[in-house]
C-alpha cells in the first residue's frame, strides 16, 4: 500500500506540472487586440530595451522555444512567433531572459552549454557501445561486457540528468530575475497582465521540475539494473 502511494505521488509530481502548465498557457493564448506586437516583435523590442545586439529572432519548430547561446539566436514556435497573446509575449520575454543571461556572463548558461555538448557526445558513444556490446559479449563470452555497457549507459543518463538539474535554476533565473523585471519596466503590459505573466512563468518552470524528476527516475532504474 505504501509503495502504491509513493508511486502515485511520484507520477503526480512528474505529470501534473506538465498538465497544469499546458492548461495555464492555453488559458492565456486567446488573441488580444490590445497587444500591439506579436511574440517575435516583442522579443526584438525587449532586446533593444536591454541594449543587446547581435541576437537574431527566428521562427522555430512547434512547441520548441529556445535560445541558442552558440548561434546567438532565439527560436520561437509559430504560436509564439506570430501570436498576439499574453502567452506569446511572456514566452518571448523568457527567451530574451536567456539572451540577457548570456550577455551578462551568467555562469549557469555557459556551464549548461558545455555540459550539453559533452552529454551529446557521450550519448553518441553510448549508442555505439550499446550496439557493439552484444556482439563483443558473444565473441569474448565475458560477463563483464554487460556490466561495462550498463555502467556506460548509467553515465549517459547521469549526464542528461545533470543537464536537467542545471536547467531548472537557470530557467527560474531567466524568468524571474531577467525577464520579469523588464516586463514590469517597459510598461507594455497592463498591471492585471503582470499577474498572468507570473503565472505563465511559474507554470513553465514546473515543466522543467518535472523533467528533472523524470531524469532522476531513469537514474534509479539504471542503478537497479547495475545492482543485478
């Protein structure tokens, strides 16, 4: 019974934040005639207001809004790029928050960028090992091959988990220490919209919390496999 409660609680912590975030984003996704700029236009205006040059704002894939510190490019999904909604301008402001972090030399965004590159290379090597290990095991008939394979896969999961754990405080900083002050300063939004803006930013932060918890579950699963 206790294990069932713990499992149910864990699933709630992982999946409810994502569900609630989507609900909040949808709540503020209605087009507004009083919002004078779409997401991309607002991002450009905010970059100018923050005195940041050389950052490009481009349309991106659906549901994939992000800032690329290497290319110095903000990619906004179609709904955010073209949307004249509260969700669009707040999401765009959040990505500008990452550009502000980068311009100000915020250590977490630089650390995460390096870690992502490392994790991607590590994952590629892990994929090769995963494919080759069974054949090596058949040839050598050495049981340690499977242990090496599982250990390496655990390392891959750990690297990804570390990326997620670093991402969470970085996203919170971009939202509430970088983007939100500018949203208040530029006086673009009505006072009542600032409440909704904070709600949107909190909802988005919870999705990163859920991603971190999912990664920790993967680590636990691979640790159990390694113990066997």
